C-alpha cells in the first residue's frame, strides 16, 4: 500500500499508528457512517471512537474540526475555540485545494497547507481513536494525545 501524506506525517513524527482498510462503496456519500459500519464490529470499537475531519471557513481563513462521526459540529463552539466570531462549513473545492485530499478522504494529518485545528474533547475518553488516513476506505488508529500533538490541535467541546 502506498503511503498517503497522512501516513508519511506520522512516520516523520515517529508516532505509533495502525492502518485499517475497508472496501469503499463508490455510491456512498456518508463516508463516516461507512467507516463505522465497516470497522466498528471488525475492530470491536464504537462509533464515537471514529472521528471525521471537517473543514470550516472562519471569515476567509480555513480551519479543521475533528469530531466523532455520530455527532454534529457546533459551528459556534468551533469558531469560539479557534478565536473567530463566526464559522461556516468550507466550500468543498477550497477543502480539496487546501488539504490536498478529496472529500471523504480528508485527513487531519499531512495536509498540503497547515490549518489551525480543534479536536472535540471526547477524543481524550478513548485509548485509541481513528481518523482518515487520507483516502476513502483507509483509516488510521492512534492515541488521541498523538493526534493532538501532531496536528497542534486545540482541545474543546465542539461536537453536539
């Protein structure tokens, strides 16, 4: 398997991780639910351990929010945590251009352009969390503290 920029970033940082692959259905547009369905029972984990990467627009600047798949992002809380008065979901083309990843495969790791990042505090409740490895059908499992460290994330309650 060819390394993605996310995997390369973890290798360079010397962080321990595991890659989990599953078959992505090209007809699926609910990428998080697909990961939960494919990996939950296989790995014996719950949906709240699998995190999705969302990109928000803070009045012209992009930022990343990492939250559990089953939850929604509080744009107000994300904006506050990132020091902005307002946040909206970023334009999909801007997401791809900035991160270098396609939707459904956006990883918080190894992005083309560094973006300020906030991760929901619930990540710290788990010994291991999963996030996209930078390709649809590919997830990385790692310690939440390592995900926080390598992304330089702020930890805050941003999921509802």
